[in-house]
C-alpha cells in the first residue's frame, strides 16, 4: 500500500510543478515515484506484478502531464499562464529609426554603451568606434534593440 501512496504523492507533486515552476517540486515528485517503485520491487516476487506496476506508473505520469498541459491551455484566461492571443509581429523593443543619420552629443562616456542627446532627447547608444568621451559628437548609423548605434563624427566612412 505504501508504494502506491508514494507514487500518488509523486504524481501530485509533478502536477503541482506545472503551476509552481522551479524544478524542486518536480524533482521531489520524481523521487517519490522512484522510491515507490523501488519499494514495490523489493516487496514483490512476481515479475508480472512489477511490470504491471511500472507500466501503470509510466501511463499515470503521461496522463498527469497531458492533463496539466490541457488544463493550462483551457483554463480561464484571467487565471492562465498560457497566452492564446496572436503575437505575430510583436517586438519587445526597438530603436528610434528617425534618429538614423542625425548627430548627437555624448552625455555619458560610451564604453561602448552609454547615453547621447539628440535634438534635446536622451537616448541609449552603443559606440561602433570603441570608447568615446563625454562631449564628443557622434552620428547615428543604425540601431540594435532599444539602443542607437553611433560612430564618432570624425571617423565616419563615406561622403
């Protein structure tokens, strides 16, 4: 009877792991299941009973995981961790594309990241020229995520 209780507790802990992530609860659930299986194997002399117990345990694990995933997807949206809305085209952050080609003044040393001022606005910037001191003039040549990519005004390539 104890091996069955240990497996049941382990299955419950695995189910809880889907809602309280971190791995510890799932690890404990797996440990309970393994200890339950080892106790059952130690107390039975029948290979048939052991095989049926192990197969039942494996099927139970699969069913618990499938139920947890189904429950996450079909839960009330206000309580669910699953996002069913379309996120096509979603972008977490982007740089100001209108700043490309403009000149700015370095507000805090770019090592290579820092801040510049363009047309009275403070913007995060990354220097392509390496270290740039405060007060230097830079030109915006592009962007990466939320930062502008800048180059020293006297190191620009081209016309």
